[in-house]
């Protein structure tokens, strides 16, 4: 149903999706927005940066990659994410990235790394940069945290990343079961498309979450990536939110849903925890991230 509705919204412009409906009722006051900051030459190489109304010294920043099966999505549709996190004193960047049919793997990963490097270059993240994504965006965030080469190619390092927040992603441990997805990834899942293939013991802390009403594939994918992270000695925090589906986990950041599911509170706590630690050690990453592994469930 979600796929069908997304196709209908796409008739009204490139990248349009039902996510725009989640902006209904979201306040436009209480934060500042700098629109359409260029991070590359393509028309979709633009990002919006949301800042708290009152500047917070050494505030952390979150770069949010939206979902849409690598076929849909616009940064303007996720104003509710910017509003939610700036309310907690966190700066938020939401980039557009190239989508299918124009883009294929690894174009969206290259775009995500370019956007992150531009944000760091402009010193928008004095308290650390956290990569966050939902669905397809969760794959982008998880892959950039695992495979440092994409960031290095753009003059940034994995030590620039304070943590990874991945909501309801699929991380390529199982068949894609989708002909268009096979076209987007130029074939079935394989080592070069799997975050697990690149995990060392020096990854940023990971926050992996999914809704209890997700598909078995999404739930299994979260469990598999968490297991890979633990085996390689990395820090991992896990959440399953009961009575929450694939769209519900990101809708939990809207004003109407925040009181019903603690997704936003958990994300803010994770960011604050690891931003504080980064500040203490004078770097953006702890030197031994595998020394404090834990799992949390709801």
C-alpha cells in the first residue's frame, strides 16, 4: 500500500512522497532554517540545516537521510524531524540525494558522504556529527558508519562521526525480493553492498531500532547487523518499539505521536550521551568503542 501511494505522490513531482503529510501541524517557530545549501554539483545536492533558536555552544548535529526505497523523498517533507531535534537543542541537516532511476548504487552513498563532509567543513557540528536515517536512509547511515572509504574520498574520516542512528533499515543480509531494488543495486546483495562486510572494531556507536510490527525481513536485518557489530567488538544499542510499524517509527517524531512512543527521547539521549563522551576525550569518537557494548529493549 505504501509503495502504491508513493507512486501516486510521485506524479506530482520528482521525489514527492506521503511523508509530506507528517508536516501537518508542525510548528514553524522556535528554530531557524537555512535552505538549499549546496554540497555538490547535481540539482539534488542540496541540504536544509535546522538550528535551535538559541545557539547552544558545542551543540551536536544530526544529519538525517530519509527513506523512500531510493526512489522517492524530498528534504522539505521532513521538516518535522528538524523541528523535533532542534527542540532538544540539536542541530539538524537534511540533504536530498540522487534517487532511482537516475541513481544506482553507490551514488546515494557518495552523496551522503559528500553532504556530511560539507557539513563538517562548514563547522556546523562542533559537538559531533551523528548520521541518522529511516528505511533506505537507515541503510545509507549504517553503510557510511561501516565503510569509511566513502567519507575519506570526501576529505572526512570515520572519526568525524559521533554515532549512527538507523531506524527500520534493511542491511542486505537477505535477498531484496524486488526487481527494482535489484536494478538499483545492480544485482543481488553481495559483500560490497553489505555494511557487515566492512565492520572493524573501530566503528561509531550504533543505535539500531525497528517497530514491533515491521516485516520479518526488517526485524531480522536489524538483529543480523547487531550481531555483526557485537562480534566485531563495537558498541550497539537496540530498540524494538511494540505496536509500531515501518512508517510509525518515523511518525513518532511528529508532535502528535511523541507522547505515545519514546523514539525521540531515546534518540536524543543517545546523541547527548555520545556527544558528551566525545567532548570528554577531546575527539568525536571514543578510542575503544567496543568496551561498552550493551543492548536496550522496549
